[in-house]
C-alpha cells in the first residue's frame, strides 16, 4: 500500500509529504477521499487538506463532483516528457498501429520495471479480446507474454525473485518454478513467448523481444482469444514490427 511505502514522519519535508499524497494513488485506488489520502500517505488530515489544496491549484490533483480526488491532467502532461515515453513510445507508435491494423488484436508494448511488467502503450478495438492491462499498469512478469520475454532476458537476481513468488492469477498460471525455467529457456532460444489464459480467462498472448543492437529493451505482444489458428501469422507480424522498432531506436 502507498500508505506503508509513503508514510511520513514529523521530520519529513513538505515535498516528501506532497509526494506521499501523489503516491497514494495506484491501479486499484484511482479516486480517493481526503481521509483516504491522508491515511494512505501516513500524514495528519489537517496537513493533507492543506497540501491537497496546493496540489489541486497546481494541477497535480483534481477534485471530482463527489468531493473525491483524482490525478490531475498536469501530471499526465509531465509524464509524457519522461525519456521512456518520449523515446521508445514515440519510435514504436507507427509500428504498433501497423500491427494492430494487420491483426485487429490488442497490441502491447512493455518494459520491465523491477519484478513487474510496465505497459507503455496499448492499442485495441471493439472486436479485441478484453484485457486487464492499461497504459501505465504493472502486471506480473510470469503471467504475461510480454512479461515472459522480459523475464527471460532479465538479470539472474530478478529471475530468482520472480521464481520465488509465482502467484496464480488464474487456474492456468504457471506456478511451478521448473516449468517456468524451461519456458524462459525456450524464449531465449526461439525469441518468442506465449501464454494461454494465464493472466485472464479467455485471453492468450504471443510476444517477442524488441532489441536496440544486442540488448532487449522492450517486449511487443498481441492478445487474442486463441493462438492455435493464427500463431504463425501473428508471430510474423510481431517480428516485422519489433525489427522496425529496433531499427528506429538504433537511428
């Protein structure tokens, strides 16, 4: 919880407390009341009230009609300036659109952040398979196609940390370390990873690495209802797009 990670003591600065308030928001907590913000940030309600007012005035937070607070537009604008967005996402965007146009499947671009998979971009249409990922969301590496690609090329300490905590997201999630190790070996050998309803029921994925030179910097994947019929076509499209992104990054 953000309240645990972002809790503040009496000696912390105004900046620390303001950041703790912003850190109170996460994927499951997109809208918070004043009391919830204060509790999750670990600061007194009176202090939270004053700082929240300043954050609203600046645009970092916005107040909803029901009195709760959400992340403000100004933070989104600033977030787009981060190098990981301005560089990788901008270079990859045309290839993601081409891939979506060719497959009409949900298309993902992701990078590894610690022991999680961070989704940088996502394209989907009305006919695409419903997925749990959103831009900016973080999902387990072991349960997603793009995550398995990133995990296969992660440092050994990251792999060991993930292998030691294989949570079941669905009845089909791989939770046996030996099985996952064999899958990661196959990913490194074949340059492709797949999942079958391991993150959400009714959704299968296939993903490939995106390289800048010899270094894997991201993973590109698509999500469909069933891989058995279109695996070859989807893989070919992914490989073309991944190579195109890699060439753009190289330039």
